[in-house]
């Protein structure tokens, strides 16, 4: 276990998306969005099931037109996860999606414009007992100062709070807020601003972040910094990649932030000239084998006597190499010395005993 506890969470309202709680102290939930054609229920459901198998909590699907509502209804009926309808431009689509059984709808009031029509959507959501996510992105800011990058976070925050006030005037408070930019620093800034001004749960993400490798780094900065502040109730990592890749990365990000302990955490040194074993190969093997365990422990694999077990003494269990041998240790205390080709088996056997001892 980490010696550093996660930060206190921002106090937010709780809303329910189907069976999934967002805010109110609930665990940070992971979501993604399908990218199969909106008129392909089979492909969409296949993606949803893959995402669910990877640990996704809720899923979002685009509903581009009213005619797609029938397909969306079939997806909702068969989905193992709560389904969010992603709506743009036309309030009639939102009404159709609510009627089709959406567990939540996502709208950007800025590209719908007609507040009389939005009021009908709000009433329909209220009658259905489902929440609304207000999504505001930097590309859709209406404020005059939005061309100045220095003022984009402030403009985004002001616009979102104005929308919130409109919804509150209509007696609707079952809201999730989402304020995103393609720039992780902008995303950090705007969410810090809005977190101080209301208690609605926040959906975090860096929008249009790009291909997986680059998007992962942007998300780690933008989402990770906010989670380290205790801000954020649900997250989506946006990749130009299959949806399940977003989910796997989001789960890893929550683990790195200390907000999810569902598997062992593996720490290992980067190696140096003192390393006398093939540590990269050993670490890869251990990393693969640890996926079978759900015990929330920290496992260290160190390449020399400098890094382990001394510097890894906070780990629950680990291996440290030296002079072509590897020492098995628990909480910094040596338990035995093994040849490199025997050390992994010895480590895994001891973890098995730890699992058995917990039950």
C-alpha cells in the first residue's frame, strides 16, 4: 500500500446514472464512448461489452438524429452498463433519447440555443428521473474574450455557471458538469475555477487529445493533477483508439492516483550499470503474472542493493538483485536468496500465501 494517502475529495452532490453513483463520495467512475456507427446496434453492443470487461462503469453513445433513437433504445435494452446519450444541436433528439430509455443525456446548451426547447428537455429528464450532463468545450465558447488563451478557462467557467443558473431556475439540479479543452493546463485551470463555485459533480477529460500515446500523457497531466487536488467524480480519457483502450488507461490512472486499489501495484527500478540480472525480462514476467491477483499490495522488483530492499522497504514484498542472485524480502526484511530463474516463482508463491492468509 502507498505510504501517501489520496487527497481529501471535493464535496459534491450525488447523482445516479442507472445503478452508478457519481459524486457524493462515490468512487471515481470510468467511462468511455462507443465509436461504432450509430445505426449499428451489434457493433455498438460489442464495444460496450468489451469496455465492461475492462472495468468501465458507464458508456456514452452518439445519437445523431431522431431516426437513430430506435437503435439507441435497443442498445440501452441490451447494454450491461448504464448508457448516456450524446446529443448535439437538436432538442428533439434529446427528447427521443430520453423516451428511448437513456440513463443520462449529455448536451451543450451553447449549440442548441433555443431555451424554450431546452426547457422541454429538462422537463422530460425530470419526469424520467435521469440526470443531465452539461458539456462545455473550449471550441464552443460564446464569450467575446474566448480568443485569448489566457482567458479561455475563465470564459468557459462563466458560461457553464450561466447554464447552471438557467437549469436551476427551471428547478433542475440533477446535473453533472464537464468543462474540457485540448490543452491539459487549460483543463486544469477551468475545473479548479468551477470547483470553487458549485458543488455539482465534475466529469474530467482532456478533449480531442489525439492518438493513444500522446493522449495518455495529456490526460495524465490534466486529469491527474485535478485528481491530486481531490477534484473529479468521473473521468474519460479521450483517445483516437478503440474505446476499451481508454478504459484500461483510465483504470491505470486511478491506480496511479491512489484512488483504485484492486490489484497489486508493481514498482521497479530503471536499472543501471550495477544491475547484474535481466531485470527487464523479470519485471515483464512478474507484471503479467500479477494480473491474476486482486490483493491490493505493493510489489517491488529492484536491480541492485542500492534500490532494494532499502529504498523499497515500504513495499509489502519484493525482489532485489545483487551479484547475480535475487533476495526475496517482505517489508524490507530478507526472506531468502534465489537464482534469477527461481526468484519469480518464489515471489509468486509467497504472494499466493499472502492471499490465502487474507481469507
